C-alpha cells in the first residue's frame, strides 16, 4: 500500500486522495447502496457518472463542488443509473459529456481505449472493458494508483451481464484488469456501486474464480437435465433468496450463451 488510499467512513463511502464519492439516492437490487458519482481532482475536476436523473442529487453535487470548475464529465457506460442525469448535470456546470457510445455524448469528443483525460494536473487513462455492457469503460487514476471500474467490478457481490453485454468479453476484460492492476501496482478499485476495494488483485481473482465456478455449476445442472434459464436458476441458485432469481436469470442467460459458443 502506498498510503494514498484513505478509508474515510462517510455516508458517501470511502475515498482516495484525489477521488471523492457522492452517493446517489437510488438504492436497489441492481444498484446496491446507490450509484457512486466520483469527483476527481482539486481546483479543476472531472466528474465520473453523474448518476440517474435525480435533480436533488445533481444539485447536491454542484453545491459540493463550490467554486471548483468541472472540465469533463465521463461515463463508465450508458446505463440509466449512471448516465440518466448527465445531460442535466452538463447544463448545470457547463461541461461536455464524454462516453464511448455516441448516443450518450454531449459535445464533439467521445472516449476510446487509450485516451487520457486531464483536468487541473490530474489524469484519467481510459481502458475499454466490455462485458457488463458493450460500452463499459474503466478509468485509471495514476496519482492515486486507483482504477474506477463502473459496473465491471462492484464493491460488493458480483456484476450482472446485461443484455447489451456478453460473458466472453467480460472474462477478457477481467483478465485485462487483473494484469493491469498487477503491472501498475494498483492500490484500490473505485466501483460504480458499493465501497472502495483496497485489495484489487484479491478482488479481481475472486471475480474470475466466481465466474468459473458458476460456469461449472451450470454445466453440471445441464448434464442433470436443466434446460431453460429458469430451471438452471432453480438448481444453481437454490440457496439464494428468490427475490434475486430474476437477476440471476439474466446472468444465467449470458452464461448459457457463452457455453453455447464453446
């Protein structure tokens, strides 16, 4: 550990020296405590994921910024709980919105793998990490040795592969993040939902192991006669609260698609 990670316990969650989280008030089954809106920098800042279309949250972020100028608004991906408030937030602070998907951009510039976004002496390096969604991105904050992971890695639990994503891409992205975190000696993962993860390699190893274990369980369930996604869920997720089964079924569909291509 370099000492840059600061485990400050606040209603908004932990932070690092140059990244602070403002938690959106949208808790739920898919969003955990809510969406993490990250403010990166000091005098001039980058805001990552303004969150849902919630005026009170957006105004709270503006008030928290005070006199600091927002140079860029970045989206880890286009799902509404991360991007829904982006256009309104851009109006409030007078900054462009950068995203991989042109549908979510506001301004002339997008984002692509290898880009570097700067504000006030702080840099964010862009990594394409498709899988949770086709347009998922992660952002490396070198000054804090921290990676903002959006929904690719969460602070608790595991990520659902959405209908606009795919498990093959997701596994490749996890492998890339694991190697990158090791090569860059990452100190923390800053997720789109949930608390900061202070042991990136252990978190990423856990994610990969969990996916492989689930795939093995689904292979066995199919050998034992389960055919539909629901039947697989009933076997593999039998010990999971039934209220979570609809979410589990989304993941099972993605995993069945993956196995069909093996």
